[in-house]
C-alpha cells in the first residue's frame, strides 16, 4: 500500500493579511476611543456664577474671556449666598464674587480641573484689582500706595479627607462599567432562558450594589452620603449596563453580547465625563454621554456623595430607562427564542 504524506492545510495568505489588518483597525479604534476625549479636552462654556457691581462684573467677564476665550459662560446671581446655592445644586462649577472683598468660590468635589482653572482666575483677578487700585491712587495723587487687596479662594464643596484628590471616586467608575458589562456577558453565556436571565440580572444588580457600595464607601472612603442611596445607584447602574446585553442576546442571539464592548465600553464610557467635566469634551458628545449608563452613573454617584441639593432626576431616569428597557427586551426575546435566538432553542423555551 503506497505511503501517503499527511497534507498540512495552511491558512490562505489573503486571510492572514486580512486578519492582521482587521486587528490593527480594532486596536486603532480602541486607542482613539479612550484617548480622544482626554487629548482633545478643552474647557468650553463652563457655567460659572458671578456677582458684584455691574461695572466690575463687566470688566471681569471681559478680562477672563480675553485670557481664555470661550472657556467660561458666566451666570449672573444676586449675591454670594445665591452663588453658593448655585454651586451646591450643581448649576455652576464655581463663582466670582466682586466688591470690597473679592472672592472666588470653587468646588474640588465637582471638578479638580475647574477648581485649578478658577485658582488661576483668582490670581489674575487679584493682580488686576490691585493694578486698578494703584492706578486710581496715583491719579488721585495719594502719597502712599493703597493696601494690597487679597482675592480669597474658598472651596465651597471640598473632597472628603478619605479621598482628598478624588482619585477613588474617579477610579471606581470604570470598574463599575466593566462590572456591569461582564455581568451581562456572563449571564448571557451561563444562563439559558430569557426570563431566567431577567432574574439573574436583578439579583446581580441588587447584591452588586450593596457589595460595591460597602467597599467604595465603608472600606475605601471614596463615596460619601447615604450608603443605601449609593447602593441603589450602583445597583441600578449595573442593571442599566447588564440588562441591555442580556436583552439583545434574547432577541438576536450571541451577537447581542457586542452591546457591551461596543456601546458601553468603546462609545459611552469615553464620553461619560467621569474624570473631567462634560464641558471639556467636544460638543455635543459631553452632553450625549449623559444619556448613556456610564455618564449617568458617574454624575449620579458624584451628586449623591457631595451634592445632596442637586437635582438627580435625570441620571436616575436614564439609568432606570436603560435597565427597564433591557429587561423588557429579555421579556420580548422570551417569545422569540423558539426561532433560534438561543443556542438551544428547546431549553430556551423554559421560563
């Protein structure tokens, strides 16, 4: 019987080259998605309150706009108390108070980046008011220079001593997104039956919220405020990320898993404004990011920790809509799995 050598089948060269190009494209997209917001970050129309004599307000606005064109959008308020209220309700990131005792109000809990920007504004303001005072004294023929005017910088809502740089709060948000995504993917792969996946998502979100809030608040000190509210926010965020994944898997099969890495991780997470204010992200993407779970979760967790006076209706509604929408997709998918959306259609029919 003649000897026959085993034939080794090699991958076609065209396929090898195509795979290499496709992988390079994927890496490029990932790098662009995560680096673009920070590389292009630039302050644009930051809401800042201002109060004081009309002439002084106009002069200050013109001076700031000349030094940093378009960076700040001023909002006139009646007095310092109104400025503090606007900061605590997160209507503005800070305030400039003009008059006999000029002052700049910041909030490091709202944004360290903006607080640093306002510190620079305070230094320029101090230089300007002292130059004006010296010029006025010289014009009046005063024998001595006027006393130096200090522009006080007050951190109205500072970061907690347990997280003085805000690194714990910012760092906690990416694992939250990753945890929701991995939870949705794991449930989609490990649980058969759309309705069972609904139950799994609810249990995962509830327990995950309690555990993560306990770690981030009780252990790391990254979260402040009411533990149960923080746990509810984190749990809802997990559900808002996991449920759409399981919902699309119920509708279209394993291809629905792509909702996690593509929508939540590559698209929504980079524009979530978790580390920088949404005004630093190119328009309109900073605002768009707030309509997705990563952005809504970042805003809600920060507000619950440091800004109890802020209106949190919008992020609660966004997270709730994504969670409920995802669960409803699973319910709808329950009646479609017989068509082959599940890898085992017969098992998928089990409620």
